[in-house]
């Protein structure tokens, strides 16, 4: 059974090998989804939402249609990441350059952010590239967790990260396993953790989680920049993802998918069942994300569909 305890009534029955639709989009306690498109398939890279000591690897999920999902187990195993403390495998994020896949991930609740490489495709296996963290330290007050990798239209790659209410960013070098320049502090209003960047019509949207971890204040806000992925950003933030007293609480840690060739966008996020207080009872959902004519993002309508 994927579930570490009985799924609550608002969650549909689980199917282990895995054809599944509706929210949650696949069975199991998972959090911090990082949605991507590789090799003509949709991919989601989440954290296993278990006790920290049981978070020793990452799974990935792939789908041709956002409905039927295939689980790829243990695509990075912390047993092979020497500095990871073999716990608290959080918030992977993946990109591709010249056919090589790069995963950035947090380890050990503060041991650092690492980078792992796969030359065999988006399902890995990913191998720790450095044998030490890429981001080892708390800098400018930011715990080294929750990386997000963003590739701009000009091919330049950026890493955003940061917990403890401080958000940082830096450009990555051409080799993708080192930083090109010193990190800069970005910390927008109300920032807590879990950054994710998208670009639409020349505007950078820096999205992040706000509020109390997993409670009814947890949500997603964003600021924008028309200059660069590292800002400067608008000084006012917009709140777009909220819990819904009839559907779920703890809505956050989002990423975004744009259906290729369209202006159709989906937010991928985790949430907690209503009336569930277990910290790690979180599951992954997708809902529609729409823009207003002025480019602002509409409030998200969370659903069970
Ligand atoms: O899932 C582990 C941690 O919880 C993440 O790193 C945070 O963003 C929060 O979701």
C-alpha cells in the first residue's frame, strides 16, 4: 500500500501500478512536486512525504496525458549521497541540457542542496555529481532547501532556493554543477519557502509558499519581473492558492506546467486532507491556472477532479 495510514474519505481509492486520475493525481503521500516536460511526457518529481528518517530517496511520475501516471521508484537513492545524512530528501527539481538531466535536491534538513546527474533519461538513475553539496550553507538567513531550476529563453540557467523565510537565487555555470556568481537575496513579501519560476510573454513569475507549514494559512503567492529571473521584482505580492474548507488544507509548494503550443497552464501542488493533522499526510494535485488579460494570475479554484 502506498499510503502510510488509511486514506481519508475525500481521497479516491488507491491503485498501486498506476492508472489514476482526479486529485490526488497519483496515490501516496508525496509533497513538493516539481512538474516538467521531457521527451514528450509530463514528469513530476516530488518528495516522499514520510518521517524525515524514512525520506531516503526520490520517486518520479511520468504521464503522456496528465491522467495516466507511471511511478519510477528510487531515481536517486540517498544511500549513495555521502553527505546527505541519509534523511530528509526534499524538493527535487530537474532540468535537461544537451541530453543530460540535472537534479537539484535538498538533503538532511539543512545538510545542503546537491546536484545529481542522469545520462540515461529523466527517470534516472541520478548519481550525485559532486560528492558534496553545491549549496552547503545557510546564507543570508536562508536554509539550503527547496531548490528550483529555471532555464531562460537565452539558455542561461538559474537556481532559486531557500527556507526559513529567505529566498535566494544565483546563475548556474555552463557545467550546471557550479554557480557562476554569488547568490543574491530575493526574499519577496511573505516568502516562506518553495520557489518556482515561470516565464510568460516576457514576464518572470517568481512563485513561492507563504504562511504556516501545512496549516490553513499555507498558500502560494507570486511577484513578477520584466528584467531577469533574479529581479528586480514587484514589491507587492499576489496570493493565488488558498485552502478550501470543503476540499483540503495546507495548499502549497507549487510548480507549473504549460501545455506545449498552447496558453493552457496548470498548477501542481501538494495539500493535506481536511481534518488531518499528521504533518506528512500530503498528496499531489493539479488544477487549472489562468491569467487575466493584464498578465496577472487568477485565484486558483482547487478541485477534486
Ligand atoms: O517536504 C519537506 C519540506 O516541507 C519542504 O522542503 C518544504 O517546502 C515543505 O513543504
